[in-house]
C-alpha cells in the first residue's frame, strides 16, 4: 500500500507544533528533515510535489543518483548529509549537499575544509556526538568534543550545532538532554535530534532540526 506522503508530512508537522506549544517553545518551530534514504523515487517526488523542500540522505552515492535526477526540477531543495562520511567522498559531499551533519573527527573536518576552499562553498556543519558511546556508531565522544570543535573553528568551519542518534532501546531523553547541555556549554544554537519514533519528544526538548523518515515515507525496503 502506497503511503499518503502529504498527509504524513502534515501529521508530523501538526504533532511537532502541538508538542512545541505544550512546552511553550512554539515561537521557533524545528526544521523538519524528510529522510529519503532507500526510499523509492516516486515517494520522494510525492514529498516534493507536496511542497516539502528539506531532505536528509545517509550515503553520498545514493544521494547523487537520486538528486541528480530531481534537483534540476527543484533547485530550492536543501539537502542534509546525516550519515557517516568517508574522507574520500568529501569532494562529492561538498558539491551536492547544503549542510553536513555528521562531522565527527579531525581528519574529516580537514578534508571538508580543503574541499570547501576548492569549490568556493561554505557549508554549515554539525558535529555528531556519540552520546551512547557505541563502538559501531559514528560520532565524537563527549570528552573529545571540545577539541574537535576547536579544530573545526581553527579550520574556518561554520559549526552551527550538534547532532546525535540515541542507541536503539535507550530512553532518548537522556541523550537529548546531554546534547542540549553540550550545545549550551559551547555556544551552539542548533540541535539535530529526533527521528520517527521520538520526534515529538525531541521537539519538546528543544530540537532545531528533526530527521523523520519512515513516519513520512513508510517502511524502507532493503531487499
């Protein structure tokens, strides 16, 4: 059964608005990032036709294939890279994306700075924090965050905020609270947190950017 993409987007936005009003932060609504990874082209196009313009992708190559087709028709699209990035893909990422949310190590920060200089692009970046200290997941550890932030600022990066992906099965409240604490300590305004299962909580806890995939597009088919 094909999901009603427009209805899903409207429902997610309505719930975000409701939660923001409930906690008294409705003056500054979070940005809704529709996560289109592994989704059929027709579903992404349906979101575009519904007027949505902010999308998140996990893999550079998949994003190049999808948006190479779509972006010429929708030049006002804003693309966020929310997945891990290898340094050898830095040039492609800088050329395609408008925001990089997954900077987590000095080597990557240097590669991105070099490519931004070459291409004449100054992209805003987020630093991804591994709040759950998971070995298999990207993100800088809490004790290394200040050093990475200083490195990025020395390189001339426009660091706008922090991002996290809580461990599956954990109460995300702790992780969202930690991210907010770190951002406040380091004078960063934006918090990218919350996904399909917990976006309302993220909105209530002060998220500026919320990444929602299956609640908009339906279940992903990895086969």
